[in-house]
C-alpha cells in the first residue's frame, strides 16, 4: 500500500564536534605576540627559513623550532582566490578575495583577506599592508588583522622574490651553523 | 586581564557541519507518517517486512514501495545500558540502546529503551512506543520504548 501523506522533503541534521583546545608550547608565544600587535615567526636553523605561522616544527627538515623572529606586517600576494558564493555561517559577504601572502621576512605564506581595492585589481606580486583592528579589541588571534590592503607599490616579480628568499635563507642557515661551531 | 606571556591558552572550540538532508520519497513518507503517530514498514521482494523502511531491497536492490502498517508494539531483543548519558544522547536519565523488533516486522531496529534500571529489562519482553510530545517527522518522533506490561 501507499502512504497518502506528503513526504518530509528535508530536515536539518547538523553534527557538532565540541572541543576544549589548549595551545601548544610552540604556538603560545605567537598567540601572545598577536595580542601585543606583533607578528612572530620561527627560524628553522636547519634550513634558514622563517616559518609562519610558527607551528613548532620545520616541515622541510622536521627540526623542532623555537627561535622567534618578528615579521613585518607588509607582504606580497603570491596567490589568491575570489569567492563569489556565500559560505554558510560565515560573516563574510561575497565577493571577497582571500590571498596567500608572503610577509616580508617570512618564507611561508599565510592566508588572509584583501580589501580596499576592486577584486579585479588583486594580482600576483601585489604589495600589501595589514590593516589592524583597534588595539582595544586585540586578542590572541590573527583576527587582529582585519585584512590586508594594497600599498600602491609596483608589482613584485615572484620568481625573483623566491630567489631572494632562498638566498637569505641560505645566509641564515650558514649563520646558524657558525653560531653552533663557535 | 593580563596573561603572563608563557601561559598556555585555552578556548572552547566548536566544529559544526550544518547539514540539511533530503530523505527521498519513501523515507520521507515514512517520516511524515511518524508525525501522525502511524508506523509503517515496507515489504521486501521476498515478502519479509523491513522496519524502518528502505528505498531499495537489501538483497536485489530493486525499488520498494509497498508500505505495511505496523503496530506500536514489539519485543526487546538485546540492549546496552547507558548509565550516564552524555549531551549528544539528548537524555537526562539512564536508558538503553536496544534492538527492538516491532510486531509484524521481520527485522529488529535500534532505538532507545526507557526503564528505571537495567534490572527491569529482559530479552523478549513486550514493549510499546512512547511518542515524543512534539513531533516533526523524524525517527525521534518515537521518543523511545517502554515496557508494555507496565513493569
């Protein structure tokens, strides 16, 4: 027999995972620095590279990292995505652009929003500057930086930037070695 | 509040997957019937009655659509007593996860068995549905099962 009722067409079936998170020893100084308005990376002495965000291990060498390096709040866009569809639960109103930004002094890119320009203007090699929220609301997170905005400087050649970064890392690596030998 | 610079930081964190699910016509009708406090199984190709209904025959994979009305009574087969329910159980009191076979169905299914203590449960005991006060067309419209003999 049939059931002479309109079928239930859809229902909410959310799944929630509730965690109580504790910051690791490696990331804790970074989170405290964010609250002071400082951007902290880690130097990997094995590779000479400056890692950001500092998760406590160098992905290339496996070395545990702890040497803090204060980074600039300016950087270069090395990749970006423009989002046109709304993301459920997100405060962001599309279209918006998320970029991989290589902060000056770092060898790893981080993701953040780009604003104060037309989305068509965002380009690989664009120089950007962090726009901070008011210091009164700073907390232990990267959210203290509201977004990055273009500095107006000319586009950077990404390949040349990579070579510069690698050369600097090599210097740091040698310096770290010298320090150990001494 | 100032936190010493070396102190570990703690925070609650919730990761939510806010799914909306479409049950399809067969399950959708079954759920709509639950809202009306009516229970249906579905007849498989070998004549057996499946509860809860499935859209397809578990052996031949053919479509099924022959609903079979079932009673709100059945038998408790086996169970696991949950002495201290946690949040996700959505129960304030101890209960059992139980395999229950409704009268007229040929297979058991998993639901809550409600009792004051596990001593009140026995394999084969007669049970009946306790309906949820608010029904919205979901399997939880059946709040659980209780002893049919009052014990």
